[in-house]
């Protein structure tokens, strides 16, 4: 029987569909306290919808940007004319273009996510709209910088990479913090400054996005994207290994962000929330260690943590997350 804590939309969309597109992060979403589970799950589903629109490279860049504009307008409360236009465009250009079955279903049901958003109100609705606006802005920037035309391009400098990681992930850490403060005020240790937690949450999110960038370096290069700035594209085209010093530099930046993530987790008072928040951190630092140990050719293939490793982390985290000290010990051992 479905839980009485769940809304109709959460049961319909927050189950199999969300699990199929969120992979390991679904474990975090389902572990959240009930006060936080619905708004954060909905925000994630909408962000994945926008991400699928942005990443459908067979669709021309201009069309993808127009569809993101329409999707953002609908998130902000746009009318039926925009909804019908986007639905027709997605059915025509996006649904059948998905090679992943889960993303195809996500495209088919994108209006259901908007209907779910229509049940939100107050601070939760405002926060979801704000974080989606920032994420979609980051996705539009990404399309303009990397239009998938067969030409390798790179970000111009560290500021662009920092901006991108904040727009698509760092702002999520701020959103997460705001939801905790509003929906479950006892989330954090007494006396905790929410603005300071937002800053830590932003670094936590940027660290998780940097893991994705470092892990996907080979795939991104093959798709014409180089997120690591500072190396002339001509040199990268001759020999990708010239990126290794930059890769190591951003690995160090990532470690610093994850350390901020650990501080964030340790300031959480609620045990269930501490566990949910710690999971991506613990899996992330394990992934970082695996990537660092891999030779460059293996890095280009993409290094991932196995299902067995994830299962072990989940099991150990159940005990470790009973206290901040326990989480710290587990993090340090994994790191």
C-alpha cells in the first residue's frame, strides 16, 4: 500500500519514473524526511526534464534553447498557449530522439511534472521556481558555449567553470538548505546560521558537479566540450593528456568543496536528514579516490563506483550517520 504521507503526484511520478532518471540520487530522495521529500523530489524531476531537453544533441541548439525558454516560462506559471506549443515541440523533436527509455518516458510525462508543481504553494513553490530558473540559465549557457557542431571548445577561464558549477548544482545546495529551514526548522544544530549553511551547501553542490566533470572528461571531449579551462584547444586535440595537470588542479578544488560538504552534514541535527544528505557526499568522495588512482587512459573511459561499493556505503552509513563524529570517521576512511 502507498504511504499516506505521499501525495497522488508523488506516488505517480516520485516512484519508478524518478528512480529511473535519478539513479543513485534516488536513494537520497527516498531517505529524506517526509516534510522535505516532496518539494525536493519535484524540483529534481523538473531539473532532469530540463536537462534532457538541453542534452538532446540531435535537436538544433536554437530549438533546445527555445524549448528551455518555454519550459522555464511554464515553471514560472506560463499559460496554456506556451504549454501546447512546448508539448507539440517535445512530441515532435525530443521524445523519439531519446536512446534512454527512462528519458523517453520523462519527455512523455513532462506535463505531469508541471501539474505536480501546480499543487505547490508558498515558500516551497517560490524556492522551486528560483532554483529551476538558475539551473535552466546554466543549461542555456552550456548550449551556447558547446553547440554540438563537431568543434571542440573550452571554457575561457576559472570564473566560467565556477559560475557553471554554481548554476547547475551549487544553487541546489542553497535550495536544499532553504527547504530544510522552511519545511523542517529543527533540521540544523541549535544556533546554526542559515546563510552560512547556504554557503556550505553551495560548495557541496559545486563539488558534486565537479566530480561529474572530472569523471566525464573523455566523453565530454568526444562531444566537443572541455570544461577544464586554461589549455589551448589545439593542444588538447593533439594530445588530451595535456589536460592532466588541470584535471589534478580541479580535483584539489573538488576536495575542498567536499570538505565543506562534510562540515554541512555535521551541522545537521536530524538523523534521517543527516543520512540522506551524507549519501551523495560519501559516494562522491569514494568516486574521487577511484578517479585519482586511475591512469589517464582509464580516466578518459569514465571511472564509476560499483553497485557493490554503493551497497557497502549505504550499509555503513546507517550506523555512521547516527552522529556527526560517525559520519566524519566514515568520510575520512573513504577519502
